[in-house]
């Protein structure tokens, strides 16, 4: 069971500007890490490090989306189609 703070925090209506802003920031951060991972000047171990950071950000975004959808399902509301 999720803590009440998370349930209440993720119970907002669709189209929430804060939710969209968080996803925009995460997406921008993922893009930067991917750009660093493929940058010509970075060596193999640096590429792996940047790729790991990008993967961690993508996993965190998935956790946010999945948790929000779990909260919505528990409330009898359908999951949102738009992940941001």
C-alpha cells in the first residue's frame, strides 16, 4: 500500500501543469544524458556512465507514471493516455 502522501499527491485531475512540467524536466534531462553518451569526445567508460544516467531517469519516469496509474486505478479512474 502506498503512503497517503503519495496517494494524495498523485490524485490530481488530468492536465495538471506541475505533472507536465516534471515530465518536461525529466525528458530534457534524459536528452542531455543521451547526447553526452553519444558525444564524440567522450570515451567508452564515460559513455557508459551517461547511458546509465539516462536509463535511471527513464526508470524513474516509469515509476512516476506507473504509481500515478496505480493511484488512479485504486480510485476507479482510468489511467491517462498521455504520459506527460
